[in-house]
C-alpha cells in the first residue's frame, strides 16, 4: 500500500492500494461526524485516483455514523459517471447503515418562490387564461357528447325516460311560476315607474307602454327568467348530480350498465328546454300586468286604454318572437353548465359547493353573453 493520508490528529483517513488490476481506495479509522471536516478535505485528493476505475474498500473502517455513511455515498456518487464504483468488504454492522443511506427518499414538494410584485398579476392572468381554455374545451366536449345522445334518441326513442322528464318539468317549470311571476311583475312596475318620471318632462307619458313592451318582450322577460332559473334550477342540477357523485351513485350506474347522461342529464336538459319558452311567455304577461297597474296608479292610464294602445301601436309579433326564440338557447346553456359541473364534483363536500357556485356564475355569464349576441343579430336582420 502507498499514498497514505492523515488528518491533523495523525489518524489515517485512507490508503491507496495499486497492487491489483484496479486501484483500491481503502478507508481507514473512524468515519464520524467529529472528523467530517478533515475527511472531506483529504478525500478531495483521493478522487482523481478513481478516475480510471477503482473500488472502495471499507474493511478497515472502525466506527461509522450517519455523517460518515453520507460522506462515503457522496464520494462514490460524485465519480459514478467516470468509473464503476464498488463498495467492498463492508463490515456487517456497517452494512445496514449504508443501505439506509443509499435509499432515496421520495421528492418533497417545496413551496414556489414568491414572484416579484409586478410579475404576479401577469402570472394570474396566464393561469386564468389557461384555465379558461381548458374549461372551454371540456365544456365543448361535453356539449358534443350530449348532442350525440340527443340525436340518437331519434333512432332509439325508448331510451328517453318519461317519468324523470315529467318530474323535472314540474320542478323547473311549474314550481318556478311563483318566483318568476313575482320578479317580472316587479320589473314591469319599476320600468313603467322610472320611465314615467323621465317621459313626464316631455309630456310623453303614454310612450311608457312602448318602452315597456319593447324592453320586456325583447330583453327583460326572457333574460330575467333565465337568470332566475340559473340560480334556482341550474344550481339544483349541480348540487343533485354532485351529491350523487359524492355518494358514488354515478359510479354505480356505470357498474349496472346505465349511461349517466341518459339518466341524469337528458331529462333535465329536455325539461328545461321545453318549459323555458313557456316561462318566458308567462314572464311577459306578468310583466305587462305589473306595468299596466303602475301606469293606472301613477299615470291614470286605465287598463282598457293601456290594452288598446298596446294592441294598436306596438308591433307585438316581432318583439314577442325575439324573446321567445332566445328562451330555449338560454335553457340549453343553463342545463349544460349545471350538469357539467355536477358531474365534475370530486370526492369532497367542498367540491359540491365550489362547483355549484361556478355553475351559477358561468350560466348567468353565458346567458348574458348569448343575449348580447342575439341582440346584435336581430338588429342586423332588421328585427
């Protein structure tokens, strides 16, 4: 043996044995935490010896603790790419410690570094944009799947479940008459009240009938009904289906060979599409009644005169059709949003509340966006 190196206490750290086919680095003495600094300093001289391939002989290691084992593994790993490193002659009572040190713990997720204050808004915008496009893609895929199931009903009408369909028509239509009528009655009354205040300055009180009919038939009737249904029925769709997801009832349907889309989505979708035009018509009638009573009280326009003027002057056919045409499209986006978020619920109660909130916000946003597109379209074609 030659090339013996020692630390400051004259205790050998290692020896290099070149008598074999490959050089051997023989570790000597105590490899413990109190000698870590000396070991680290001296071992830097031994690493070049191993560049041509060598083994590390641990037979002369007297004491070994965790720090020493870490150092041995560190040196062997640092030159692994240049040569084949083998630990040989490991003493039995040291083997277990070296095996533990060898085990690689799973990577631990660390908290990301805080962004600079002016970078955080940009990062938030980027994340929101990415989330928007991912969500839009998922919803479009969901819509395509629903449309394919609806079209397949033309060839297999027996798959349509009539009892759930009738039940949902009762829930989303008949039981919603009270709140839809109340809100639209108040809206009609407020429109006439505020319009009378402004038109009275020009002596044109009678034109509140024109204003009420145009705004309520074209916009407010269908729009307010859709917003009410979004908060009432759309949220119920998400909560009901999400609760079934939470209790694994949707998975049980898959197990029994049932399609959750046919059982849960189609009855709600078709029911809402069928009853929404009826609700919009009902809202128009109740809104006009509210406006008529307000005009009678505030402007002394009798109900008879109100109806005569309304019938002779207002082009009711066009305005009425504009609002009714919108209603099924509003119903479609409300039902799709509610059912999509219901099926997206994860296995937690918090997820039900989060997706219920998202479905309401998303459906109201889509209804208003769709209404604005319809307004531009009908204006462009002269309606």
